[in-house]
């Protein structure tokens, strides 16, 4: 047996902080925007047609360069550029289960299933995360979902090393599936390498796919280097060479979570109750130093300092923060993509209605 230290993340929070960093660098971001077509000028891709999936409004944008970084939809956009474009990727579906814990769980457990696959049992968000599966996926990426076969497989494989009482189906609070974007080619997806694929289409659109979270900064630098080789520097004279970019640039809010939690606990509003320890830890680990801004919202309005649900650490101030600073438009944006209420199985109809009411007050 081997034991080693590792880190874990909340991928939705990581994505939001990356988007926030882009905004701070001058980017304009759109939420719930779908690409419905590309714009062309003399055979070159010079923009995109978009549709707001919530309002149905249609609009377009012009650009000197269009970068297609749409994950499992990357080939869909490449065919908008060139209907005859050959596939550049293939998709592998991975499913996970989130369960309530029946006892304390502090270590990540990895159990080999065969020569290529390992099943994991991880402590995550005060829950237990089990998975994953690996199978070829050929449907619409928007339709990917966990099915009964996935649930049975994950629980059966976990049973090799986990007590039966922890694997009771009644403990499952959430199930989710995602798609791995792998380089195109033959063979079992479980054996495929997580390589990054960068292609330039006949209309000049640059497409990037593949990789994983642990290499996302490297992927970004790879794309920037590719832009440097394109004729005429398509981003214009203000294009900054990769060599001049800082190699270490922290994401917004990066701070020592223990130090942040300590300050949240000792900086007690006067008058007002002290923040609960689990809420302080949650804010510190999910927002970093931005947690102080959320605490300020709660201090200014005591109702927003209350828990969203008694069994979760989230407070209502996080909903306001998601609305005003994280582009949240729907209850799912908040409950599933910006907090942990849904994965804990606590996104009740009453909570959803109140969250949406707060969002509508923007």
C-alpha cells in the first residue's frame, strides 16, 4: 500500500475564478449564450452568431480571431466553419456519485479495477465522492446523464474496498456525468492520453480541445504561442508575446484558507452574532479573500447572514454575491454551479423559489 498527499478542488468554483480573472484582464463574458453560427468575410471566420438561451434574443459579435474552446462541442463548431471537417476528438463519459457519509472520512481511497482503470472514494464537500466510469460517448453532449447502469457499476466497484452500509442507495444525494475530450483515434478510451489538440480550420478559426484541469494554464500558453505563429498577429499590434507574460499569476481571491477562516471568525460585527465555524471554513475554501466581501454583505443585512438550509454551511449573502458578481441568472446557476446545495440534496422547491426571487431583484 502507498500513501501520498494531494489536493482537491471544486471545479465549478475554479471555473468561476478563472472567468473572473479574465474579466479583470479586460474580457467581456456572456452566460447562457449559445453559438448558432459563424460570421465570414471573404472566406475567413470573423465573428459568431449567438442566442441568449434564457430570453431567446439573437445577436452577433465581430472579431479579428475566433478561438473555439467549447470542449465536447468543439467539432460541432468546426463543422460550422467547414462542413467536411474530419473529427478531431472523441468523447468518453465519466459518471460520479455523491453520498452522505456514515462515518468520518479523511483519506482518498483508490482501488484498481483493471490494468487501466481505478475507482476512487474521496472525501469532498463533507460528503463522499465515488467514481468514475469510462465509456465511449457518441450522443449530444447536452444529453449526457447518469443512468441506472452507471450507478450500479460505481457501487459494485466501490464494494471491493468500502463497507456495504456506506454504499446504501438511500445515501446518494447527487449523481453527475461529464465528458472527457480525448484526441481522435482508435482504441479503448480508458487507455487514451489526455493530450491537447490544437487545429486551425480553413476559415482561420483556431480550435483547442482536450487536456484536463491540472494543465489548463499550460493549454492557455500553448494557444497563445500558436497565435504568435499566425500571419499578421491576428490580435493586432497590442498582442503581447507569451514570453513577456508572468508564469505565476494567482487567481482572484487566492489566500491561505485557514487565515481567512480565522479572520472571519474573529472579525465579529457589532452588534451581531459570530459567524458559524463551518460557514467560515466554507467561505474561506470556496472564495478565498473574496469571502470578506460576502461577509460584509451579511453584516450589512442580517437576513443574508442566515443559512440557506440548516444542514449546509451556505448563507444567503452568497446568493446575492452570485447574482451581482458571478453572472448567476437561474436558481440552478446558484444551487448547482456556485454553491453546494444541490450536491448535498438540499435544493428544495422552497429554496429554489427564494433564490430565484433574489436573482430577479437584480
